[in-house]
């Protein structure tokens, strides 16, 4: 069959989301004609192109929000904006490197409200030097050009589509939304960006002429875009089959029973997509009975039903071919850098090859994680040589030597094998990924990883409290995190810590103590970067399934007919966690830039908080142990 694999908007603009790259070679090996397209990129490039910019600025001149800051900025000089937006895009695509100095010194672009936080150009040099350190002119220019695009996106949001964003388009309409009503309302009254997406969908249908369109939806921010595309596909070619899968589907649509979705979508598949999609294609071709499908929901007699045969098995992870980026416009991605954080700089680097070392998580015990779902619970790792084989294949295909291992937690044993194989083959690459701060990451192993090309790791320090780390079954201690992160850092590897606050039963005292631990980790050169995330209870995590074991009470939820993930709860013993958000973020932002490192952590809050009970030499002693 002719199959078009689509990542609907919006995900990210710096590199392709990898789901379709894994599906494409599997479907081709089965004899299908397959193409893939990242509509996040193609839609944004269309919106920032000459024709659409004329439509957008014209619509802003007629909109009801002319006084909104970003809209007013565009309307100051629409002609100049139409010239500058494509130029900013080209610079972020790496196509105008000669403009770096002019962009960095801020005398090229018309600046909007997003620049207010960094002051006028005369003062900005000091600010950017402080924020970026030794990153240099090119990265300062990336930041300035990114702010130009952020002002453009904000104008669309303020004047034309309140849901529009770089990576989270209409996310609030789909995240844990129990009913389809808000999404269908948005479909019934399309914005100008949606209408342009509809035109783009028609062009894709004409160019590829698929019989089946497989859509991978990794996040809630892909759902409205996917529905907008599906509506147009069905309007133009009613017999075409539309299939949904992906991370959002796997986590949030488990309870899906609204038959209205199947006016636009023919089938919804769950967990790994290779075998369910292969089975569906055979079913669509009349070569497989409906009863022999795998983890697939359909509409029958007006009701949603699930078909999954116990006799159909998933393909083994180790047997899958190397992913393929064929057809994706690798050189058109953008390095948007809008957050002054060394790890965000790497996250936003364009043209990264994304690879998975292992299916699932080898630990799979954390109480806040979706360990009951297949993408976490079923662990299956590749051999080091097989990983490096895939790396070499992707270098040949994409020309990029930058790799992001997208594992839940890359296993140390396999990473060691990968590093040794890279060195054995004399392969010049840079790579990074997520780890658990396992004690097996010795100084010797960290040095080996760095020699093989490891430039950064991310990992969960979470609450930075031993009581709470034990309660969440994290399997590490603060002292262990300190030693491993220090070993990584001394080897020359950037370390980013995922931080969490608001875990069940966490007190105000523990939150302040956690911040003190984080401060000491920065002081002693253990971590370079960090970001606080507010804890959320989810339906597939142990906390969501057994809340009584964690001292919380789930609040009543409306009946679920569409999406469910985050759960509202009451924590009778914990603090008012929302009040700590601003102070925690302010502290870490300054620590990343070497500011306020010796101040009492209470100084970051504008209300009274308890004094930290963590000994001043706590991390120092942990490192010496």
C-alpha cells in the first residue's frame, strides 16, 4: 500500500521527532511504498514564508487585538517584519552565518516585547556575555534571532489564534481532556494558521497520493493539528485510511470510547507501532481478519471496540532495522534558542540524530513514572556494536554526527560497550542522553564516555531529599548523585539535573532543604544546569494507581471519553507548593550563571520560609567519602 507517515504539528523545530523514522524501514521491508513528513517544520516554514506573512500581517491589521504588545509591534512596520522574519529563519537554519555579528549586536532586526527582559542594545552586551559566558557571538545571535521569531509567534497568538505556539499547539485542549468537545469546537471555527495547515494538507495529499496516512502524536500539542489534517484528508478523499498512534495516544487515550473521533480517524493503535500498523495494512488490503489485529481501536456499530489477538507478537527491538530519516528536510530545521540555559542550548541544536539504545527502562520502579505501560515496562537493550552500526548508517544518511540517545535511562553497561565500540572504530561523533545517577558511573567510565564523544548527560535528582527519594523508589541517594555528577563533570561532561518539587508529603522544610542541596551541588561543580518541574500524579504511575500508599487523596474526575493522564489530588500533609515556584526557578537560573552561590537560600523568596537544616558541608563530605 502507499503509506504517508506524518508527525502533525507542533513538536519541535530543531530536528525530526523520531517515531516515523523507526516505522518507515519496517513498513518498506514488508513491501509497502512509504514516505514521511514532519508537518511541524513544513507548517512553520509556510507560516514564515512570503505569501503567508502577507496574509498574517493583513489579518493582524484587521484583528480585534491591535493593542496587544506583540500585535502592535508587528503593525509598527509590517513591511519590515515581512522582510526580517525569513531572514531570522535563514540564520537559525545556518544559512546566513555572515550576519552573526550584526544580529548579536542588535542593529539588524526590529525588536518587540520579548526583548524587554534584556534591556536596550547598549546594555545587552553585558547581559548576553553574562548569560552565555563563553558561548560566543554565534550563540548570542541565535538568541536574538530566536526572540524575533518568538515575537512573531506571540503576535499570531494574540491576534489570530490564542492556541498557537512553537511546540505546544493547543496543548490545553488535549492534555487530560475527558471530552472531544473543545477540540471539535476549535475544528468548527478554524483560525488563519489552521486554514494554512489545511492548504498544506491538500498539497501533501496531492504530492504523495497515499492510501493510508499514519499519524504519530507524541504530545497533547499535536492533537488539534492532527485533527485539522484528518478533517481535510477525509473531505478530499473519504476512502483514505487515517491511523493514530504515538506517545500521547499510549499515555492519554487508553480510555477512549467516543465514537465521534472515528469520523476522522479509522483506527487508533497503542504501544509500539510497528506490528499494529503492519497488521492494519494487511487488514485494509483484505489480507487479515479484524480479529487478528494488535492493540487497535475501531468503531463498529457506533461503538468503540478494541481488537488485539494474543497470537500476534511485537517485533523484537533488537530485530528492528536502523531508523531512516529519508525524505525529511534535515537542512531546513532551526536552532531556536530562547532559554538561557546551557542544556537548553544543546536541546535546541538543529540536526540531531535521535536513537534509542534500549526499549523501556532497566530500573522501572519510580513511583511517579508510567511503569505500568509497555514503553517503560518492557526492557530490551541493543548490543554496543549494533548501536554504533546504526550511528554510522545515520551519518551516511543525514550527514550529522550529533546524536541524542532518547532512552528513558541509558543503561551504563550498554553505554560502556557503545563507547568502546566508537573508539575501536575511530568514529568521530558527539552524543548525549538521559541517565540514572548509578554508582556504576565511576570516574573511569565517565572518562571513557567523554573520550567516545559524550558531551552531556541529563538525569533525575528530583526532590534532592533522601527521605523522598526513598519514598519515590528512585534507587539513588543525594550523596550518590553528587559523586556521579562530579565524576561526569570532572571528565568534561555537562550535567543537567531534573529537579522536582511538590511530591506527596513534601514539606516546606524539605523544599528549602532541597534547594540548599542544589546550591551546594552547583558550588562544588557537580551540576551545570537544572530545571524545576512541579510534580504531577498520573493515571499509569504507582502514585496514581495507589494514592493511599503515598498519603494523598485523588479528587473526583469527570467521566473520561477521550483523554486522561494527570490526576488532581489533595495532599493533606504537604506544603502549598505553588508558592515556591518563582523562588526555586530564580535561584537555579542565577546558580547556573554563578550568581548568589553563597547567599542563604531564603533570599530567593519574597515570603518567610524555614531556615535550611542541611549542613553547609553536606555535599563536600559526600564527595570526600
